[in-house]
């Protein structure tokens, strides 16, 4: 009985903590958005230089990994689809399945997960290290707001770069499907191309991009939040970095569910 | 007497259950150099963090140029902070920037000057602390003492009215340490800065201090000039100045109890 109590007590408390954290992340996001979109009109400088550096780091440097993984996922979906569709002699519909799943779902999701692992964790680690070495305090005593100085460039870079990477992921994934269709399924290039073009509607593509834009905000803000919340030394930084990846992936998937429900019922 | 530039009233603070500062009342006057002394861990750095508004107290008020920093709006705080410089005990240089960029950062952010002028100002500050030629080094390539000096250059970059130095000469060789003392004297006389220094170097105290404040057990044990402190008969002040260790605990049983306690 008491065991049961502590177990439920603990999970209840953890759940409560989780919501507190999410509320605080939302608060930080609000502040960051103000610093990104409103503060510049009140005479605060946007830091384009470091935004550009972050774009290169988050975006350009993940092009290879996003491409390779998306290509593989495209191939995988094509094979799995072909396995089912062959029974009906309808392998041409592989084109529909691959392109629609990638644009609507997997392109944004794969990109978000890769960017979380590469850059969300880096944001947490960088800001966390600055926190433990009193660099954040030093910024504040120079009257430089840590959100404006550190979070905004990363958030802006994410908001631009993640949708771009998502487009890349969509196309490379579809190319993966193409390769399987032409080599293994012996489908004609033109037929497969036309089938893909017919299958895709603008909304498939656009809903994917809308999602990816919000994923970008989640990844940047969870990373920043975990960074600012580091306690202790190097160990604290490590812990926060791990937590940032777990929480970020969880929130991305949860947001994905909400968006998909919304798009599914309205579009 | 002139109005104090910093007024601390009944400042209390604690970390968790540990009560660190227990009612500090302190006035700091313009253009004076105040040295804060006290044993390691007595709350000197904590006091400085409160004065610059990084920590908020459990209770009490801190007026800087008449504005209560514990209740100031963000804008008021910014205005105050731009006129203050802080040398952190750990240096707190930005590790992702070169030494030169560190020193230039406040100027780049807060002054409309163009890059070439800022560069000249940055080199002047580095020269002041004896680090000319190191502007392209990363902080990780500097020794501990050099980091301290680079951080001092950064604290000075905006030519602040009030300068806080947390152990400026810890980890420096005696020659450089004396150099820092002279720099502090120069800042005071030439630039009319108000300077608050935390230090453990008694030689340095008697070179730079106008007034000395001794913290003990979260309270101000002594506040006065160099002459006052030499005349003081308070046992703790005397022990501190004569560098005598604590009395040995003679009671063996108490000592044993302490070790096995849980
Ligand atoms: N972030 C913190 N969390 C919990 N306790 C802290 C924290 N920072 C400082 N303390 C405690 O507060 C007390 C005062 O610390 P502080 O750094 O102000 O000491 P100090 O007088 O500057 O010592 P030193 O001369 O060694 O630098 C110490 O006992 C320390 O254990
Ligand atoms: Mg200290």
C-alpha cells in the first residue's frame, strides 16, 4: 500500500514538475519572441552576425546527415509499400505513399529529430556552460540581456533553417523512392514522376512546413531553457543536455500529433 | 558629507537554509576605495552580486545613485549597470570570443563608435592591464592571472563610475599584483572612480584602501579607515590582521563526536 502510494506520489509529482517546466518553457518562448520581433522596433539591435553563424552551424552543417537519412527513409518506405502493393499489382502507387508520407509527416519529423540531436543539445550545452562559468552573469552586468544576446540568434536561425532542411529532406526522400522504383520495381521514370506529381497536393507540402516551423521553435526554446537551468558544474551541463534532447523530442512528437489532428479534421 | 553613491540597508540573504548575510548596513561614498575583507566563504562575493543586482535579497534595500536596484525596472537597471564595471572572482570571460572581442563587447553593444575607434579603445584597456599583444588569444590560451587581468580590462572598457573587483590580485605574481594596486590608485585619482575591492592581500589593502569593511558571520564586524583598523582591539580584527589561526579545539571527545555524527 505504502509502496503504491510512493509510486503514484512520485509519478504525480513528476507529472506536476513536467507541466511546471512546460509552462516555464512557454514563458521563455514568449520572452524570446518579444525579443525577436518586437524589441528591434524599440531600438534593440538584432544580432545578424551571430544569427548567420548559427544558421551555418545548425543548417549548412546538417545538410549531409539530413540527406543521407532522408534518402534511406525514402528507400525504406518505398520497399515496405511495394511489399504490400505488389499483391495488387499496384506498385505505381508507391509514388503516392512515399511522397505524401514524407511531405506530410516524415520529412518534418526526421529533420526535427536530427536537429534536436545536433543543435538542440548544443544550445543547451553552450548556454549551460556559460551559466556555470558565470558568463551569463557577466552578460547581465554589462546590461546585455541573455535572451536577446544568446537565444534570439539561435531561435531566428532555427526558424529559418529547419523549414529549409525539411524541404531538402522531402526531396531527397522522394528521390530515394525514385531510385527503388526504377531499379528494383522496374517502373518507368516518367510514369513514376507523373504519379508523384499527381499525388502531391500543395497542402501536403505546406502543412509539413508549418509543422517544421513550430518544431524549430520548440527545439530552440527547450535547448535554451535547459541551458539556463543548469545547476552545479560540468555534471549539471551533461544532465541538462540529455534532458533537452528527451523533452524536445517528446514535445515535437506531441506537437506533431496536435497539428496532424488539426489538419486531418480541417484540411 | 556627500551623499553616498551606494546605500545598503538591512540586507539579508540566504542560500537554502543557510543565512549568509544577516543585516548588512553599508554606505559607500563617491570617489572612495572601499576594501571588503573577510574569511573565505563569509559572503563577500555574495554581497557584490547583490549590489550589482544579480541576486535578489531575502530582505533589505540597495540604493545605487538613489535607485533601489532590488526593485528597479529593467530599463533603470540597464542605465545603472552601464555605468558599473564588475570583475568576477572567476574572471567570467566569454570563452567563445577572443580577449579583444571580450573587452570590445560592451563598447560594440552600447556605444555608437565605429569599429576602428573601438579597436583603439580596446587596445588601450589591454595595455592598461599589461596585456598588449594578446588581443587575438582565446581565454583558454591565457594563464589564470592573465585571465584575471583580461577580465579587469573588460570591466574597465566602458570607463565605469563604480568598479567592483572580486579578488583582483589572487593568483598574480607580486610584481603584477603591485601593478594592479597602482592601476587601482590611478583609476581612483585620474578617473575619479568609486572602487569596491574584495581581497585577501593585506599589503594591497594598506596600499589602496580609503576605508576597510570586515565581514564576519554575515555581519559587518569593522568599518573604518586604515588607522582605525590598526588601533582596533576587537579580538577578531586583531586575529585577522595578525594572521593568527583559530584556536585549536582541545576537547578530544567533542572532536570525535563531530567526526562520527550523521
Ligand atoms: N550558488 C550558491 N548556492 C548555495 N550556496 C552558495 C552559493 N554561492 C555561495 N554559497 C555559499 O555562500 C557562502 C558565501 O559565499 P561567497 O562566494 O560569497 O564567499 P566569499 O566570501 O566570496 O568567499 P571567498 O573569499 O572564498 O571567495 C559560502 O558559504 C557558500 O557556501
Ligand atoms: Mg568570493
